[in-house]
């Protein structure tokens, strides 16, 4: 007996869910900062190049795999070729790592939504509040990996897990589809209000000037191009198995490339709006402190959890800005987290032939426990920072590189995908697409991977102790590959016979 594969209610629900996955923490705090570092206004050129030459072509690549082979990542790759199954498990395991820390940032943002409403940190104390009062951060070099529980992180984290478990257990149509149908319009409205409101802050124009004034010299720096490509992979969630999984829930006759273009441009729209909103707010902050915008434009976590609270303290109506900003982070984060979890749930459902609820609980409860154990303690920040840096560099980029090489060069599947994509799509692909996916993408990814490898070998990441990086950095990324091979060796349940092109 075979159970019918789940499906999205309509193409629009799929598009909304794919946008929900793409628009995440990366759009709201990562992009503004990366763009600013990469030359401000001039960064838009490498950014657009990366979007058009790598982001969108690889998005189509993921759609083609998921839609043609109609399976979770391991099943889809296995149907392509028996020996390609580990690629799917590798993506699943990357999602396992990301899920356990992504939930934590959502829990922080949820607490900060609440704190914003009442200015809990007290003006002028935003930095200490985040590291000392809220996270109770301790140094791994001194205390090792701590197990000391931090309740103000642990409790919201339980709530986040409970909410996503309910959504996941309800299934693709009633859970994931419906959550996105509700959260994405809400997110868009909150975001629009936030951006407009930030433009009216005194000093906003200075911030926008800092953001949009091009530094043309940055264009000559290969590092800037590398960061544009790196950001696009992360931002569009390509090579995570997510788009493979989601597109496997699409009806046979669907305009794949048209959907992909909508998703890609919606994601970039959010990103550019976030840049405008965040820099308007930073302009205000710089003016209030009598400094330059450059001085207050800090890095990722700092931007969200230190700079924004400062703005909330200082602006009139700051609490509203804070609630909208952190609320937007929560909603954007939840819709991305469910897409990450779906990669894992779908893979086990396919492999074991289990029902939805049973698989969801089997996946999510252990993940929630690991997430709590590692990240509601006083050394959470170091573990999170390290896991994030290593899994992005040596997980995502590595699996994307290996996948394009195997699929394009060893299995020669690109012509099949061109035909599959063109069969029902409004936007046709051809030779250019094959060159971008088969030649340009591996070159760019290979370059990025080697340069990341050199940096991380040459100096210990963020100055963490060697034993610590050996476990949560190098050890973790190596374990993913080994486990992926082991999981591929396990048998498939009879119900999900892995034949080619169903
Ligand atoms: N694309 C998301 C963002 O821009 C990040 C993400 C990564 C989402 C992995 C899901 C999975 O924030
Ligand atoms: Na994104």
C-alpha cells in the first residue's frame, strides 16, 4: 500500500511558502550589514549579478530536482541515481544543525518583542543587557561548555518548539501552507509600517546616504563579489534541500520558472526594503549619539539585539518600532524554521514510510531537547556562532558544489532538467542556464570554499579555543558527511520504493 504524497493547496500557497522560507533572519539583519560592508550602493551591482547568474539558476535547479523526482531530498537524489542519495541526507543533516540554533534566535526575538514594549533594558544599557542580563554569557575558554540553565532563553525556546511542532504535525496543506498564508501577509504589513516609520526618524536621510553612497573601489575587491554570492545562496535558501522538498508538493502541471522568479524577486524586495529601514534607523541613532553612521553599523547579532534596542530607547514611539522589528523577526524566522524542519520530516517519512504525526514527533522532540541543552545555557552564544559559521561555509557551500558537479558533470542531468522546466513554464531556460549552473556556479562555489578554508585554517575562528572549534566547528561538519553516508546505507521502507521518475 502506498500513501498519497501530500501537496500544497495551490500554486499561490506554494509561492507564499517558498517566499516564507526565503525571507528570514538573513533579509532583516544580515543583508543590510553585508551590503554596507560591501560598498553600500555599489554593492547592488555584485548583488544583482549574483542573483541573476547564480541565485535564480540554482533555484530552478532545486525546483527541477524536487518536481521531477517528487521526493524529499534523499528520495529525489536517489531517484536521480542510487549513488546520489547521500547528497540528500547531507542536506537533511545541515537542516538539523540549522534548526537547533535557528529556533534559538527566534526565541530571543520573541523575548525582545516583549522587552521592547516596556524598555526592559533601561536606556544606555543595551549592550550589557543583551550579553550579561539576558544571555548571561560566559566565556568557553574559561568555563568550557556550560550546562547552566538560562530560563529567560529556555522558556521561550520551549514555546517556539511547541508552536512549530503543532504546525508541522498538521501537515503540508493544513499546517505549513496555512501558517504561511497567515504569517506572510502579516509580516509584509508589519514590515511596510516599520520601513515607513523609520523614514520619518530624524537623521534617517543620513543613514540612507551611508547605505546608498557607492564606494566604487569595492567593486575591484574579489572579497566583495564573494560575499555577494555567499549571501545570495543563504538568502534564497538554495542547496538546503528546502526548495527540493517544497517543489515535490507541487502539482504535475506547474509553471516552475515563473514561480521561481516571483520568489526570488520577492526575497530581494524584502532585503532592499530591510536595508532602507535598518539604515534609516541607524542614521537616527548616529544623529542622536552625535557620531557617524559607520560607527553604529555593527555586525549581525549586534545589529538586531544591541543597535535596535538602542533605537527603541531613544526614538519617540520607539516601543512600536521595537515590537514591529522583533515581531517581524519572529514571523520571518518561524516561516523559515518550518521549511527547514520539513526537509527532515519529509526525508524520514519517505525513508521509513511513517505517518505525518509520528514522524514529526520523532524528529522534533529530540531536536527540541538538543536545542534546549545546547542553547539555553550560558555558553550558547559561542556554540551558535561557531555552528552557524561552519555549517554555512562547509555545509551549504560544499554540498552545493558537490551537487552541481555530480548532477551536471557525472550524471549529465542538465539537459533533462531544461526539458522538464520548459515543459510547463512561462520563462524558458536553455544553454545559458546550463552554463551558469554547470560552469559558473562550481567555479564561484569552489573559490568561496577554498578561501573560507584558508581563513578558518589560518586563524582560529573568533579566537575560540582549539578543542571547542574541533567539536562544534570541524567535527560537526565532518560528522555530517559521515552520517549522510551511513543513513544512505539504511534500507528504505517497502512503501516508498525508490524507482526513477514516478
Ligand atoms: N533564507 C533565509 C534567510 O534569508 C535563511 C534560511 C536558511 C532559511 C536556511 C531557511 C533555511 O534568512
Ligand atoms: Na532571504
